């Protein structure tokens, strides 16, 4: 039985690049005790690079709430409203966060002065952008993207300063690397900025605390938006070539969601590969952003997912070539806010190119899909409900006889070695026993992902039923 990967090699000079998520950063005492100082003293503290996210909730205030969409400073500016009050409220919140870490050794006065100066400088930039935007002479898209970049950088800069300051007061040799480039006017790409920042640093003799946001001429948020900290983490690893890259989260990468099936009915995955990590991302359960994982995968860098609050547990190791020795389902997961678009036309049968025509409309509206099934006269495509675009539907309705929309959920069985006779039948039977109807299902040749489309109200019961039957 696989109970979890071996611990990282205990070697004085093993270089690691590690990312600490926002929820973990907020539990800064545990970050210190369970990550930075855990079983390490003296020279063994060093040769580690920590990429830090903003403290929990800060990026929501800067941009927008990731779950509810509630506007932050960015949306006030974008709507041509007075954003100064929101920015002042943000600064107040950042100072409140500072006071939470007095007992950890943070110099609160220095931290307050630092973030005041940084926010004041950002305000000047934002006021200039707002004035240019109001003139109507320049591209609105370009100005707003610049504002989004400026605001995003504030959270990580704040978190990196605080952690660095605390470590310095504990007599740790630490380098703070602010990739936000706030006062750096050089037109550097993201890769160039990272290489420049690390040049001349002897990693074996210090800890590096690095901002999760990186300024670059290509704009890190243009393509990755809120996933930018994982992109920074990945690019640093690609450049530094560590033996291992580690992401510290507030939970394990588990065989099923503990909140749905109960903690006693699931366990850490232990081992898997990058293909399964991509499958997870495709249904919203990201171990790592798929575009951030590619540089690690291509360069053969192992990725370890660890639980910040269980430091002794080795977590889950994701590698390029891992395949389970046993035929088994590694993860049961899914998502309950999907939309199925069914395109029907009696002229499809025997007509080459119907699928291509549909996909061209999807490409035109930049809508990606996570599932597709076909019959003689219809093609069903499943997208994220958040990606719904009425323009796309109007185009499809104009080109084909009938377009039907249905809200659905998806549950998936994932694994590196699931090619087991009877697995599909056992899964379907488990759903049927719980009176869960299968709207559609899919499985590609490689058999690493079996997908079931079901009614949304059946999502949680389906996860529980499958976990009992095949988990």
C-alpha cells in the first residue's frame, strides 16, 4: 500500500523552491514552526527559496473577491469611481495584519512605515492611470491591466517584508527579493527579472523570501491573472533547477474532498504524476495551475504538495513518470457549477466539419471546454458556468437548428493506472444504487480520467457513493 512518498533527502545543500499560500501565510506562526524552522538549525536553514502569497483576503480587497466577485480597489478604478476610500481601507487592514504578528517579533512600526510608503506610491501611479483613462486617448484595456498589475503586487510585497523582518529579528540570514519591480523602470521580461534578482546570491548561505508577483513586460496577469504566484514559483524553479519544488497548503491533496466524504474516509494521495495534476486542474481542484506545472514537468523537477499544519507528513509527490504499481483510483473529485451546451442539427450526420465549425465559435469567444460527447446529429460540450457568453450561444443558434443549455455537475475518477475490468460498471452501479442518473459520461483512450455528468443536486451524494465503491 502507498502511504505517502519518502521524505526529501536530508542533505545540507539540497536546494528547494517552496511556495506558501495565502491561508498558510496568515498562520505565520505555523509557517515558522512547521516549515522554516522545522527540524532545521544553523546552516541547514539555508539553500531554500520561499515564494510567498499575500495574506489571506488581501488580494480580494485589492482586485475582487475570488468567490463572490465583490469589488476591490481595482473595480472602483475601472468603474471610474473614487477608489481612494477603498485604498485607505486596504491600508488600515494591512496595518491590522501587521499587529497580529507582534508576538512573532515583527517590528510593527517599520512594517507600517514600509506599507504606508508603498501604498502611497501606488496611489500616485493609480491616479495617473485614472487621469489617462478619463482622457479617452488610450486603450482602456491596457490601462486597466497596468492598474491590475500595480495593485496585485502590493499584497505579496507586504507579506514578503513582514516574513523577512521577523526572520531578521531571529538572527536568520535572509534576502528579501521583491520581484514587483515597483521602483525599477527597466523593461525586463519576467524571466529576465528573476535571473537578475538571483544573480550574485549565494543560496547556500541564506533564505530567500520572494514575492509571488513578478513584474514583466509581458504582464504576468495578462495570461494567468490570479494564478500569478504559482507562475512565479514555477519560473523560479525552472531557472534555479532545485532538486524539489514544494507547495505548502492548508490541506493535503487528498483522495477525495474531506469536507464532502469526511476526513476518516479519505487520505493523502501520496504519489501521482503531472498528467493527473492537469486532470485535477481541469475540474477546478488545482494542485498547481497547469501552465505553472509545465516548466516543472519538462525540466524533470519533482513537485511535493505538503500540509502546512502536518509538518511530519511527507505529503504527495508529483513526478513526470510515476505510474501506480497497483490498479487503483487515486482521486475522486469534480465540480458542480458546469453548463452543458448541446448543439443539434439533422444535417450533421455524414457532414465533415460540423465539430470544427462549433469549435471555431468557441475559439472566437475564448471559451474552453472540459467535456465533449457526440452522436450522429448532436455535439454536447461542457463549460464552466462562469465562462458563459450569450454571444456564443447566439452564434450557435444562428448556425444550427437547436441549441439546448443544461446546468450540470461532473464527478471524476482519476488515476495513473485505472485500466481495470469492471471499474466502469462498479461506478455506474454505485450511482444507480443511490438513484443518481448519469446524463453522460466520457473516458479517453489513456483511461486516466473517467467523467460522469449528473444533475447538480446529486453532486455530493455521487462523490460519497463513488468514494465508498471504488475509493
